[in-house]
């Protein structure tokens, strides 16, 4: 598993702290962008989906790739809007590095969960 550098960790922590204690407005920016990029993602926030089952959706590689790209872009957009000039190229790269690690860990978890269900 790839690891974050000390500098990446410092940049991420600093930028996260600079968003302040009330992160709700920043989340609104992120999710507004998410739904702007793909309005069909609104259906993910209902208790039923168009998939045969939740696991069907979560294990679909096309679904995972699509959501991963859109959520990542929305996160970066929120940071850019919220941090303004403090959103630098090294900070963007640090967040991209962290996000790729999270996505890799989640993908492994989904794969392992699918293996457990097959047993």
C-alpha cells in the first residue's frame, strides 16, 4: 500500500484544520458539485436503488469507477472553493495521494467482502 509522505500529511492536516470547526458548508459545496457532475447519484441517497441489490451496485466495476472519479473531483473542487489561494499544487497532490489510498483500501474491502459472501 502506498503511504503518504510527511509533507503530504502536514498539508492535509493544515488544510483540513483551516476549513474550521463547522465543515457542513464545505460538505454542501462538495455534494452540490457531486450532483452537478452526475445527477443520477442522487438516487444513492434513497433507501432503494435501481440495482438488484446494494451489493450489486457496490461490486459493479463501472459504478465504482464512476463514483470514485466524481467524488474525487467533488472533493478537490470543495477544497479549491473553500481554501482559495491556499489551495496550491502541492496541497492538491497531497489530497490526491490520500484519496487514492482511501479508494484502494475501500476497493480491497469490497473485494474481500465479496469473497466472504461467496463462502
